[in-house]
C-alpha cells in the first residue's frame, strides 16, 4: 500500500493538509487551515496523528538550480532553502514557516521537500535561457524555472490513464489564482509560460503576467514607483483585479461582465487572450498537439473559459463537445468525438504527486 504521508501545502492565506495513502493514491483526511496576514501557520495535529502518518511532504514553490527533485529535509537543506528565499519571498516565507512547524511538531518522522520547479528541470536550454548578458544571468541564476510542476505532473499522468497511453505532445493549462501553460513531450516539460518567477506569462487573479520590461523600467524612472511599489502592482494589484476593478475572482468578473460592466468584460477578454497566447506558444514548441488538459480551479470549473480558450485552435485539431464540456466534472474527457486532438479536464492533485515522490525517495537506497 505504501506509507501514509502527511502532505502540507502552504499558501499565501491558508495551510492545506491531507493524509495520503501513497501506494493507493487515497486521501484519508484533509483540511484547510486559514490564517490572517502576518500570523504564523497553525495546525491541529490530533486528527493527523490518529491516521498514523509515516512521513511528511512539504510543497516548496521554488527550488532554484540546486533542487531538481524531491529531497529529504535536514538542517543543511533548510539552510539551502533559506538561501533561495530572495527568488520568491512571498511563497518562501510561508513554506519555510510550515517546514519549521512540521519538523518541530513531528521530529520523529522523515520530512521531504517537493518542488513546483522540479518537473521543469528538463527544459532545454533554448527554452530556459533569457537573452541577458551571460555573466549576469549565471551570477544571479536568471533563467526560466517554471512553476505548477506538481500540478502538471499529475495532469500528465491522469491524461495518460484516461487516454490509455501517454500522448506524445500534451499541453497542460493550469488556470487558477496562478495560471500557466506547459508543453509536455513524452512526459517531459519542454516549455512553459512561467519563468524566473511565477509572475511571468498569463494574466492571473492579481498577477499582471508578462509586461514589457521597458514599461517596468519606465515606471521605476518616471512613475514614482520604487521596487516595493512595483512588486505590489505586479503581484497583488494587477491581473483580473486590476483590469476589472471588481474582483480577483473570475466568477465575480464574469457576473459583472454579463451585467454590462465594460472593464470586467475587458478583464475577461484579456484573461482569455493571454491563455490563448500561451497555448499557441506551446503548440509551436511541440510542433502540434495530441492532447490538451485543463486543471486548476478555473480550468476545472469554468466551461465557458475552456470553450473560449480552445475555440481558435480548430486548425490544430482541438475541439470541444459543447454538452460534454458544460457537464464536465473532473476527471473527464471534453473533446469532440473524432477530433484529431483530445481534450480533458483533470482535478489538480498536487498532494498525490507529493505523497508518491516522498514515498519513492524514502524507499530508495541511501547514497553512499
């Protein structure tokens, strides 16, 4: 059956946890503990300990160039994660606090870090490199790392199961509060829209996505924004929220747009256009597509978004069945019968990937 793994997923506003039977992929218990801004995470361990976990898996968003796969946590690894904090301070603060909490509360259990960037460690250099001076890029680790890797890994595996075989060319659209599109060739990431940070790429809930660096330099020089103000605008005040002036929640934006709010309508259209652009980039990277998967909160639950994103790609063999798409509950196939490429909706289950990664790491013979 495999060990029972306590999976801890620290977000900006909550700490999600679950107990997963790694071998069977069964969730035995789960919860979502919210905390106010600035507060330390808290977790009631009584229901957790009753399930007898044998290991703890922690989601870490950014592994940098050093961490390219799951790793057992010890003081040296934690110090390495601390050194990576400047790469992604917003997520690092929460994940490091949760790691400290878990190691202190459950010191007898092995703790494993699982990385959102690890799935993208296979990116070829032409896809990973920025057009920056080489010395500058190498000195500061400036390259495309990619994110949502745990979600993409799960979607890749589920599409293979639902299809009966792994598609040679798969595009995964993770659409949620954060959004990205990834090109997967034979199970390996070959391109993705997020880059050095989760800010690059698609328009998201509050993240602006890709913006001309010249515009950002202009804001620093002429717009009265220092680095902190610019970060706030890009990270927390942009995206659907900034465009619509209504909400960061796409459901609220759609309601306002349908009621005649012009800004909300523009926000929706920009969101869809950015997603289409991302899919188009990944089609080019793959030279076509055999399957496309939607995952994440929006990808799983917004049939309208799926329809509007796929609509321009009939030329590539992508087409949705309207009835299947409208009625879909993940995991399901939503493509039109007879279409050259298949389309799926897959529930985001990073916890299953993390539990299996932790179990495999702990079962492997110790090095040396």
